[in-house]
């Protein structure tokens, strides 16, 4: 029996709210065993991620991250995903890499936002104008249907194109745009902070996605100090991503300042005036949870 391939067309069977509910349920299972390996060539990265969750199965995901691909009209991130049976270890499915990555990345952030952002959020600022930014508009739009989106990007032309696609507006002044947003979601390839804590105001939710290497971060120390910090997984963020490595090393924050990860979902709560900050690390266990959801939805 051949291993089925789940194509991107399976997206028509998926739902953002259902995915976040599935992610929440999956964190009630035994804690995932996760391992990552990175190989670097300049700005290019080869990332291999594997996860095993007792009762859900195992997964291996290979990602190639080539930031220069945009110059050739190609996605910056590519790769492959294989899902294995928990009972037999047999390959159950090969899934479209971009399908899994889109829904895992945005769904990861949306699960946090559904718990940490104010339910009455009406202004959502998206930093970045690439593929992930587009998926964030779709995901956040499902949970906050009355919200209006504003897009900021270092290259304004890309922000304009994305805004026209989704009926959003373009932010020209970043500090002003941050100040008027209820939710700020950032998906850039920045290695130095573009989001400054002095711009934030009480009641906001900040969602950081872009940084995935030790030398990358999107928010400065002041933002980390002012916010209540949450992560999707302690194991894949605190010692792996510059967003947390650098403020921990500088002493701006301590590990105790990271309130909870998804294995403590009950702690994902806020007071009305809190600034909440979520770091999306996107570990392989989330790829596994998302792939299982996709496969079951596609089969169903």
C-alpha cells in the first residue's frame, strides 16, 4: 500500500478555529519528545525537526530556509513532511510542506491570541508582507472577524500589494501604528529589534514569529520587560532563539519571567491592562499536531 500524499488542495477542508482546538487537545497528551538540528551556510539554513507524541504518532520535517530566494521569485522556505503511525511506525502520509507550515505557524500564534488578546480587539498590525504575513491575516480574521488589518513592511511596495489582496491598509509610521494596534503580530526576517517596548501600551497583545535562530530577534529588551511573556514550548525557544537568549543573557529578564508554555494552557490568561507577549517557536511537535489534524480532516 502506497503512502498517500496530502496536497495543498486539502486546505479547503481546514478551519482555523478547529485547528487551534486540536492543538489545545493535543497538549493534553504526554509531552512530546522533540529534537532539532541546524546546519548553516551564511544566511541559509537546513533545519531538520523530529517529534514523537505517545498516542499521536511521529513526524520528521525538513526545512530549507534561503532568504535570498525572493530575488528569484521563489519561496524562502521549502522542504518536506512525513507523518508516521504511532502503532506501527509505518509512514502514514507525505504532506505538502507549505500546507503544514502555513497552518502550523499561523495556528500556533492564533491559539495564544485566542487566550491572551483582548476579545474586543479591533486593530491588528502585521509586521512583514511575506507568505507568513498573509496566513496571519487569514488566521486572525477567523478569530477576530470585526478587526481591521494594517500592514507595515520595510519594503513598502510589498505591503501595498498584500494590503490590496486582503483589503487592509498600509502603515507608514511604525511607532504610530504600534501605538494604535490592539494586536501586533510580527513575521519578519529581522536580526535586530524592529519593535520597541516604549511604543507599547497597556492592553496590547504582541505575537512574535519571525526569529528562529540564535542571532535573530524582532522585539527589544524593553518590550520583553514590559510584557507578560508566554511561549509555545520552553524546550524549543528559551535556549534556541535570540528573542529570549539575548534578554536572558543581558539580565533584562529571567527564566521565571516566562509565565507558561502550551503544556500549561490554563496559565494563558491576562488582566485587562496587561501587555502580553507570545513567542512562536514552531517546534516539530506542533508540525506533528497540525499534520495529524490535516490528515484527519482530509480523510474525513
